[in-house]
């Protein structure tokens, strides 16, 4: 049997194990990757590689950035940085239709600037914004849909776990990936806000929020200022090459701690909770990453990805159609897989194709993250939807999914715009 | 008597995992301090010597100290889509199948990490800047994965006995 066929069989077995047998994704990749490598090389080589790869992935300076950025997000979540952002943006959105929903999107974007996790963003903003929207008689589908969608900004606006995983798998600069996410993040935030405004006109709220004086508005900006400062230090320092991505994460952690001390929101309990949760999430991601590294070695030995790249690049179809096909595949996979699993499983396969087609990996990563965002709110496994469902227990999941449809359209519009104008993603990385 | 044994072992194992996770948090806090000190130190031409190695190996410790507890507390990331549609008996068989595949795999990883650690000890392999002995971290990681393998084995025993 040719190595390529072995590669295809390996993929089929892996999909069976993770989709049918519910084996954890990382474990499945380790098992199939190891056994496939035994078959394609030798037992001695595969066993030797196994120990080496586990140690090289776990004891790794670059991997430590995963822990640092997760911790930064956990701290921001625990010290209530999202609450102040929401209160501030709410005052500025005024009494226009859908102002509360728009404020939720704005607060999600602001919180995303200090937190790289989409579910954490949805949970943070959802717990504050949903009761407010209920109070003013917002339609349930708009209220829950906008929070679930707004949460997805967490992985587009840097810091972003999605970009970290992309960068680690494709050896692209994390700084460039982060910078590439800023303008598309602002674009998607604007599209989400426009969506809120349109939907709110068809389903108007029962009451309007009270009037706010200009003085109150200006005072409220303090809540956004701390996020802006932390974002500027971390992403600015990274973009200007002042420190490594791992150190940027640590500086972010330090900055969040300083802010919590100044604002007197610091407690030991919150600190310990953030550290414990971060180490656990990190360990889960590193286990998947160990699996990805072992599985990728097997794929490389099978030459499957290389050959696929060659075949797809040689197809008599416009390259942009191939990119579109990959994005549609991700959209479908996003319906059945979580973001981390989807990235580690598919990026090593599609990345050589994108490179062979001559596209910018940075631009492609932005499109990929947008597709992951769509996956996070797609039925039946859209994680953000379940998080919002957990907060708004009286709202049926069907209503939330219905509320998400207009935001899904907004994500698709954003994808088309970035495909048509790649400079939106590539301008900042090129300028630094 | 037979049925209480896994429960008692699980309680001890849980305690070990929880405590080791606290240590993981302490190590992570130490790494944050090292990295921040290094960033500030660079501005005054006094970077932390060997910060790269400290973070590299320290992160290995974070992983080894938290990997078993992460598995116990949150469960590893898996997909529930088709699995949920199967009858309970099939689900149990599939879980056991998944555990049977995972246990020897992690045992193999533990063995390789231990063997590599023993080799590194024999040749006194050390990091280049600070001369940190590498074998300590290979053994530590082996211990972390041994704990994870034990957690999965215990889950398998519970599945075998028909318990959730």
C-alpha cells in the first residue's frame, strides 16, 4: 500500500475514533499518528519520536504563550473588566433602536481586546447584558443572538487563541497574526452593530434606556481606558518587537493585576481561581497539540499533505474557488467540532494547499478564524450558544439559533469583503 | 468491600491531582514573574539570565502538574455529536474502547520519557545557559503522564464495573 493511501486510511480511522467512539481529539491523534508512523517507518523510530515529541511540545518556550494569554483572559474575566466596558459603551449608544444590543457587541469587542477566548467573552458580556435587555423588553432572539455572536469577536480581535494555534502550527509570526486580526475585528464589530440596528427596527424593544448627560458619558470612558491601555501595551509591544509573544502574555497578566489592584477589584480568591483554571485549560490544549505534532509527523511521512497541495494547486479552477471550498469545509466542520480540534486537525492539511496556491498565510488565517467564529454559533454544537443558553435558561435553544442567523450573514459578508480586499487583513502586519 | 476500593483510590487520586494542580499554578506564577522581570530588565540592560530556559522547562512542569487534574476536572476535548445517539450500552462499550486505546499509549509515553530522562541523566545533559539538568523535567513529565494514565485506568475500571 502506498504511503498516501495509509495517510488517507489514518485520517478515516481518526475521524471514526473522534466522531463515533468519542475518543478525546488529542488522544485520538496520538494513537493514530503513532501507529501510522510505526507502519510507515519503524517501531523503533516511532517510539523514539514519541518521547521526544511529547517533551519538545510540553517543555517549550513558545507553547508557554498559550498559558500566558489564557491567564490574561481569565484575570480580565475575574476582575470584571468586561462590566465596566459594557457600562461605558451603553452610555454612548444612547437611545437609538437596538442600542443595548449594539452596546453588547461593542463591549464584546472591547473585552476581546484583553481576552482571547470566545466562550469567556460571551459569558462575561452575556451575564451583564442579558438581564439589561430583558429589563428593556428586547426580543429574546435578538438579545441572545447578539451576545453569542459578539462573543466570537474574542478569537478575532487580539489576543486570540485561534491565532496562537494557527501561528504555532504554521510557524507564522504571532505578532503579524495578531495585527492582522485588528482591522477585520473592527469591521466585523461594525457589521454586527449594523445587524443589531436592522433587526431592532423589525423587533423594537418595549422601552428605551434613560437619557445620559455628556458628563456621564465622558466619565464612563474610564471603564474603556484600562482595556485600551492594556491592549496598547501588549499588542503594541508585540507589534514593535519590544518583547516575544510569550513575554507579551506575561506583561498582559501583570498589567491586568496592576489594574485590579488600582481599581481594588483584586482578591486572592479570584487570583487563585484564574491560575487554576488557566493551568487546566492549558493542559487540555497542550495535550491536543502533542497529538497534533505526532499526527502531523505521520501525515508528513505519508506525503499526503504535500501531494494534496500539488494536486489542488494544479486543478483547472480559479485558486479563489479552492479557498472558498476550504472555507465552506470549515463552516461545515465548525458545526460538529470545537475550534481547537478543528484548527489542529485541518490546518496542517490545508496550509500547504494555500501556500502552493500563492496566497498569504496571514490573510488565510484571518479567514480561518472568521470561519471558526461561524462554527462557534452554528447548530448543533455551537459552544457560544450553549453558554448563552446556560445564562438565559428561560430562552429555548431554537430561539437563540434563530437569533444568530442575521449575525451569521454578517460573518459571511465580512469573509467576502476580506477575500475581495485582502489589505484589510494585511495592512497592519505590513506596516509594522 | 470490592466496590469501595475504586472509590477510595479515586479520592486519593483526586487529592493528588488537586494538590499538583495548585503547584502548577505556583509554577505558572513564577514564570510570569520571570518573564515580566526579563522585559523590564531589558530596558535597563539587565535581562534575567536564562529566562528562555526557565520558561521552557518551567512550562513543562506546569503541563506535568496539571494534565491529570485537567482530565479529571474538565475532561479532555471530545465530540459528542454521534456518540449521544447511541444506546447506553453501546456508549459504555465505546468509552471502554477509547480508554483501552489510550492507556497503553500513555504507558508508552511514560516509558519513553523515563528512558530519555535516564539517558539524559547518564550523559549529564544540561541546558546551555544555566546548566539546568534536563532529566529532572523528563522524569517530571513522565510522572505527570503516569498520573494521567492512572486516572484513565481508574475510569476504565469504573466503566468495567458499570459505574459512571
